[in-house]
C-alpha cells in the first residue's frame, strides 16, 4: 500500500479457531499504523464475507496516502 496512487486494497482471510454455529457479528478496528508524514492519511479497515468459519479483513487507502505498515484488531461475537 506504499506504491502508487488511487485506490489500493489488501485483503487477508481470517479463519476462526473454533467455528460458530451461526454467522457471528465481527467488528474490525485499526490496530497500528506506520505512514509517510509527507502525505495525507486515508485508510479504512472492514470485515466482509463473514461466515461461521471466518471472514475477510480488508484494508484500503486512496489518493496519495503511503502506508508502510497497518494492522487490525477484531472481535467476533455469536454462538
């Protein structure tokens, strides 16, 4: 997410260590961020394609933002 401009995305699949019996509610948030101080900061962290087995964790930036490192925290709640 460091090179280029415009919209850039990275997706990581998260597999639950124990599967849920129904689709859980997943909340994702920014964990840490290392960025260039010469550009504006633009970033989103979202959880998509949520199932009983896991979900996709999506990181997105756009315009001229330069991200060296980004991490997320997440919580899944359900039964």
